[in-house]
């Protein structure tokens, strides 16, 4: 069970950032922004996650993928069954990851934009 956060309009943004920073710095800026947005999803997924032992909630993590991408995932092997339910066992779905992403899109965008703005300000000195 995972979600990826990607920065849209990367070609145009890369062209503009190239005027400010090296290619490595630019990729770092974009990945940092994606990771900031992903951390918002991670936090809300942990809040919305049903808790029995806490193992599922503790398995929710954010991973940097580079190239302006980050991934939020739940490492517990049964995570997908909690999110979507198990029809054969009549276990109802208890969504936590999708609502974390869907209900908090504005926060994700704001966190990514803030992080990118901060990185650009630092690059400009």
C-alpha cells in the first residue's frame, strides 16, 4: 500500500531552476519538496490508521525516490487488507492512506511549495 507524491510541471520548473542552481541542487530541491508533501500524507495516515497493536501505524513511512518524487507506504504485510477490506473474510475496509492523501491535498501542496520556496531562497543566497 503506497502513494507517490510527484511535483507536476517538472520540465518548465527544471528550466527555471537551472538558472539558479546546478542540476544536482535542482533535483535535491524538487525531491525535498516532494518529500515535504509526502510527510504530510504520512502524518495524516498515522492519525487515520486504525490501531490494534500499533504495528500498522508504525510501519507507515516516507521514502525519497529522487527526481522530484517521494513515496508514502505502509510496510505491514496486511496494510492493503485494512485499507480495502478482505471480502472472503467479511472484513470491512478501514481506509487510512487514501483519505490521508485525498482529504489533505491542499496541505500537501502547501508543504511542497514552502519547502521549494525555502530551497530556492537558500540557493539564491
